[in-house]
C-alpha cells in the first residue's frame, strides 16, 4: 500500500504570505481612513445645507423672519408651561431663554429642566427653533458634526447632565454637573448661527444696542444693556444683501482637514460654512498672521461698525474644545480675529468672494 503525502506550506512560504497581507493592509488602511474622513465631511456639509434650507423654508412661512427665538413678554402665552410664561414676562433675553427651555421640555421630554436666568440661548441653541419647526425629537444627531466626538458622546447619555455622574462623559463643560444650568448641554450644536441673524448689525450711537463679544470667545454682551428690549429675534431674510457671500451657519471648530481640530478663527483653520442661499463651501479662515491669506474678510466689532480694525478677542478653551495653537487650555488665551462671526455690515455684509461692505457713521 502507498501512503499519500499531504503537501503543506513551509514556514518560509507562510511568512511570505503574512508579509504580503501586512503590506496590503498598510497600503489600504490610509486610503480607508481618508475615505472615512471624506464621508464625515460630506455628512457635515449635508447637515449644514439642511439647516440653511430649513431656515429659508421657515422664513417663507413666518413673515420673512430668520429662525430664532421670537417669544416676547406680549406673546408669553404661546409657551406651554406656567413657570416659563412667567419668566418670559421679563425682557427679550428672559423670553428667549424661556422659549428654549420650552422646546427642550416638549421635544426632549425634559420637564425636569428648570427656567435658566442670565442665558443667551441664541449662541449654541438657535437651532432649537428650526428643530421645533421640523418637529424633531431631541437630541438630534444632524445638528452635530460627525467629527465632534464630545457632543456625540453627550447625546448618548443626556440624563447624566446636571448630576455628578456626568464626569464619566469627560471632557464636559465646567457647569455640566450643575442641576440648574447643566442639563442643556447634550442638546447644543456644533453649528453656530452668526449673531447678526438674531441681533442688530450695529450697536453704536445713543439709541442702538446689539450683541458683541465680551473678551473671551465664550462670552457675549450687549453693547448698550439699557436698550436690550425688542432687539433680538427680529431679523428678516430680505435684509440679507449678498446671500451667496454671507455666512449664516458655521462650525466653531475646524475638524476635517488636519489631524487635530482648530478653533475656527485661528491660523490654519479650514472648514465648511453655509451661506444664506443654502450653499455650503469650504474656506480658510486665518493665515500665518491671522488675516493673511485668509479666504474670509476679517469683520468688525458691531459696537464700532465704522472702525478700521477687526474685532479681536481671546480664545481660552475648556478641555472639551480644540486646544490652543500652542497647545493646552484655559488662560492665558490666544488673540484671534472674529471673521464671519462678526461680519462688517452684519447680514447686509460680505464674508467671502468680495470686499467688505463699509458702513458710514451713525
């Protein structure tokens, strides 16, 4: 009888095959990584385009108004909850805060969120009005950039905010565990509306006020606090003079074109922005010297709209925000220029593709 010999791989042949597979994986992985990054950029652009399109649809249905918090003391009865109606009887800012919490209670089933005082909800929560208009359930992933891992993680456990257990989701904002103010954070957005979409273009002169930057990137103030009544949430889409060149929605972080995220206003920042005509384009904000080689116009302080100098302020990030260019967080901050956040001329101005619109005196 003959015994058949079973042929097998030699050790050298096996090692050669493994080496070839490893080489192929090494070649393919970067390409797959780039494909994933490209896919996330596409999703981010789609999110922005959808929000800008909804903004235009909202204006068509609601007397040409740009979507924002519009409840006032006279219309406080539109709110669903007695405590929020009482808060809205204060001033425009209190009414906006009450409307924001009203939306969170109804759309996110969060009746545990109490009225919040001293809050300008327009900055990170102006999108809530559009989500209410679209009857969305909250939290909604489409208002978060797919590269914004922190907010996506927050959305996964919204009930931890306002409690000590929120530390398990770190990094989180400093007040995330505060029962009075921290519960709102998982419903915030990566995308911000420019302030002129809900506030007047200029705040100079004795009878004008507007929202402007207050030193640090996270803080805003009224240029004339005694004139805060009847100024917020009253902008109209017809006031936009250059809809294809004026940014309405942008991400406060540039996340897609580098290994690390950058704050939108620093040198090296490149990110997509949505214009009022619902187009989405990618632009470079800062150059080597803040405004050198930038695609964006530098903007101006709306409290001094005829100034020759752009508005500058300090970027002092918390740990959940992009680190400073030099690395690290907190103070001392890095000085940045406002760019499209503080467009010269407000919603009547130009951010890219043309020169700034110059304003005359009061």
